[in-house]
């Protein structure tokens, strides 16, 4: 039996932070609850007791990722500038790659978790406010299609950037590259 204490000041935060570190270094497959317990100095059972298993932990990581994404999108002024929302989305993916990787891997977590669903919907709503601000001729008649198309652009751009798959002509600045591409697609709404 381990002599390590079960209690930790903020076990949830400590385990999530340690998991994000592991994901950053080695990907989600490398996450082990026992290893995380060792890293933060608690009993091997503490993370499992708190999260109920790896799916519960990944649910918490994804939920926190969506919360952070919503926060990043919420800093855009004006809140309806789709070009700058696009920049913020891709910048989030670059700055928080481990969260981003887990957030879009529903095979890892409880996709119907109420907290996750709420956090995911809030992040989508923040992005879709920018779509709603497009002139009617750019929105088309199908709101869902327009929303998904804008989301596919920013998500695809983020993924291509992270994988180093974009042409060198896009430049070295992710913000500038997204801004140019989003302006081309969406125009400078709100300016």
C-alpha cells in the first residue's frame, strides 16, 4: 500500500495539469492514472477515485479546453469580428495543443457529459456570433451550413498549421496567415 496521502489541495487541477503535460510530450495514449498520481505525489487510487477512470479525466480535460477556448474567443473585440475570432481559435489551438487534441477526440471521453456539452456549446456560440454578423449575401440561407463551414475553416486551418502542412508562402506568423485567409473568405466584417 502506498504511503502517499490521498488528499491534495486541488487534486482535480493538479491531475488535469499533469495530464496536459503528458499529452503535450507524448500524446493521449501515454496518459496513465498511476503515472499522474506519482507525478503529483498522491496515492495511485486518488485520480481514479476522483475521475472514475481515464474517460472521466479526458472529459475534464476536454471541458477545460472548451472553457479556455470560449475565454479566448471572448477576448475578441468586437465579439462579432469573424476574422479575429478565426485568429483567436487558431491561436488557441497553437497555444493549447494538448487540450485541442483531446477536445476533438470523442473516443477518449464521455461525449454526453452535461458539463462538457455546455462548455462545447458555449465555445461554438462564441464562434458562431461572428458568422451571424456576416452580410446576408455571405451567410446564405442555411445557418447550420454557414456555421459548420466557418468552423471547418478555422479548425482545418489550425490542424494544418499544427501539422506543418501549410505552404511556406503562408509565412511564419500563424496570426497573420489566419487573418489573410479569413479575410479572403469572410471579408472584414465589422470594420
